[in-house]
C-alpha cells in the first residue's frame, strides 16, 4: 500500500512532467525527496510557480452576456467565469492546445457551469491535462467532473450537485484532489475513484447520494480521505473501499448510512481519529478477505453493530497508539464487535463498558485480545460458536447476573491467560465439544451460579503454567457434565462441606501437581450420574460418591 509520502510525491512528479526540459534547471519553491512528506500547500505553491512561468493566458467569460468557455479555451487557458454558462467542457489532451487549464468563478457565489447535455460530464478531463477548478457550481451533467487517462484535476471551494451519475469521477489512471467542496444530491456516488486512480479528498461536505455511496474507491484505486463530513443514505454505504483498493481515512465524521465504512474484496484501509455514528447496520464492515487497521482515536457509536468482520475480513489495532487515544465503541444497539465466517481480529488496550453484548466470535473466526477491559450489564460479554478460536491475555471480563460472562459453543476453543472473569451468572461456560485452556494467572471469581460450567467439553491447564484461581463463585466453583478436566496449578477455593466441583454423567477430573480443592468433589450418587476423580495433586481432597 502506498504511504501518504509516496502519494504526494507521485503527484508532484506527475505535475513536473508538464514542465519543458529546459526549465528543469530552475529552482522550485519546494523540492521533495523519498520518504519525506509533502504538504498540499507546498505542492500548490509549486504549481503556482510553474503556472506563472510556463504559459497561462487569462481572460474572463461573462455567461450572462452569452459568452462561451469553450470558445475562450481556443486561445486562453485561465478562464474567470461570471454567471452560469450552459455548456459541457471537454478538455482532451489529444485536441486541446493547452496542457494546463484553470477554471474559476469570479467573486459571485452563483458562478458555475450547467451542462447543456445531461449525457456528458459538465467537465471532462482526458489525457495528460492538468485542470484547476475553484469557486464554481457544476451541475446537470452525466457527471460533475470526470478525469481520466493520466489527467490531473484539483477542485476546491466548489459545489457539485444534481448530476445524473457520479458527482466527481477519477475514472482510470488519473489524479484528483478535492478540497473544501460541497458534493450533494448526485444520483450515483458523490466521489468515485476507479482503475488505479489516486485521490485526495479533504475537508469536503458530502451528502444526499441515495443511488450510491458518498465515496467509492474501487478497482485498485488509492485514496486519502481526511477531515470530511460525510452523510450517507439509507440502504447505502457512506465510504466504501472495494475490489483491491486502499485508503487512509483520517479525522472524518461519517454518519447516517446503512454501513458507515465498508472495506471489501481484498482491499485495505487505515483508520485514525474518525467518528462513525448513527448508521442503521454497521459502523465498520470488513468483508471478503479485506483488512483494516485502527490506529487510534476512532469512535463507533449509535450504530446497529459497531464493527463486523465476515468472510475472511481482518482487523488489527495499533496497541501503543491506543494508550494515547483509545478506540471508543459505545451505544451500538446490536453489540460492539462481531466476527463470523472466518473473520479475524487482533485487539488490544480496548475498553468496552456496554449494555449490549461486547463481542461475538462465530463460524471459524478467531480473536486475539490483550490488555483490555470488557463489561456488559445485560448481555454476554463474549459469545462464540462454530469452531471459533479465542486467545485472551491480561484482560478483565465483567459480566452480569443474568447470563454467562463468556460462552463457548459448538467446538469453540478458548485460551486465556492472566485474566479475570467475574460478575456473570457463570464465569465461563463451554458446551458441545468446546475447549477451555487455562494458561496461568487467571482469576475466575464472583459469578453467581458457577465459576466454570462444562457440557460435553474439555477444561485443562498444563503444569508449566502459572497458578489459576477459581474461587468465591455462587453454587459450585466448577460444574461438569460428560466432560474431561485435567488441571495442574489450579486452586479451587470454595466452602468446606459444600460441593465445589460437581462431576456429572461420566465427567472425569484429573487433579495434578500444584492444584488443590477446598470444598467437596462430588461424583454423583447414582450410576447414571457418576463422575470420576483422579487425585495426583499430593493434597488431601474431600470427595463424595467418587
């Protein structure tokens, strides 16, 4: 994936391609070297320098008196427009006498271009032409502005509205910079970049695109999307990065769509300091082998689901950056984070304090979670099923008395280390061929019905792990039906005379070195209910029916 630095550098080199060879020895205001950031203001200053020296001819066009931009372009390439001209502007490098064109409005806020033919773009830039558009309204065309075939377009302080297709399209190998524009009510996408185009979308207000997304980056295109206010439409995605594309998405407000941000089809996105809210489905959707990184400071609030990973979608977090500006996920009515159908996530330094489920990890998905704190006041904190794999380290999980804090189902696998599970009806519940592997340093305490509950499942901790403690849970500390338990370095602390390990329906507990049980290990009182207990701990354990 390109970095911001190489993005701006490639832009600079493209533009320098317009300069005659004889001029290259002259000194530009700013020079750029590899791996050094180039600010947009510096690039624009270089453009101004070049334009002043290499061939701009300026004139005015008064649209009120019937003058034509197309006619003026026969002899001039810097056009100041007064009023609204009704025409389609074709800037084709194979026929146009200019390589640089500036189209700008005069001081009036109503200056612009309305297409004379709705079947063509208002401005069509084609084949090695650089065009600067500012202070204009572009409307009524098949697109507002279209750039393709190595064209370059800079559009700023303009309005692009009411076009029958995309508002702005970087259609094919081209570059487009959109800054401080209002892009609204176009029938398809607000901004569309495709076929290896590069776009920089900064400080725009984009809304009202009921037939498409506010921004679509597709077919290998690359985008920097920075400091925009982006309002989507019902049933559509506000920002979608699809079909092998990539984007750096920073400091945007993204809201009121079906999905706030979608990253799909082997695409990649980096997210920093965005607010994604009030979307009817997902704040962030990662799908079809796409990936994303949450660097820092992102907020996902008041969506249905905060984040959904599916069909091989993957998500990573910048762990150190979270300590400076954490990711916030709150108020999402359906839950915080969902993984399904092979989704993967590596999450760290995450704090969730919710009234909804915190995480669901399903159907062959995998979660790595570290240095975090997860609380749910009404739903399960973590639920997994269908062969999911969870690896949890140094995390506090606080449930509620109505349900399990952590529930594993249908062949799921949990490895947990250095963590505390408390506050649930059951701390950890593993059913139907699931596995819980304690890896030392865990505390499972303060759950109202049981610390650990097993049904047709396995619980073990190996001898090389540090001590885990299961204590002060209501009911029994461990309840097992048709399950296998092999525990080294596990301390089970209950109440003397009470059943604290309840082995039912053929369950087997092998208590190994470093382990102990305070309370009674009960193996059942009838043949059909008998469990088995093998004590290799070297400590005395009270038993009943074993």
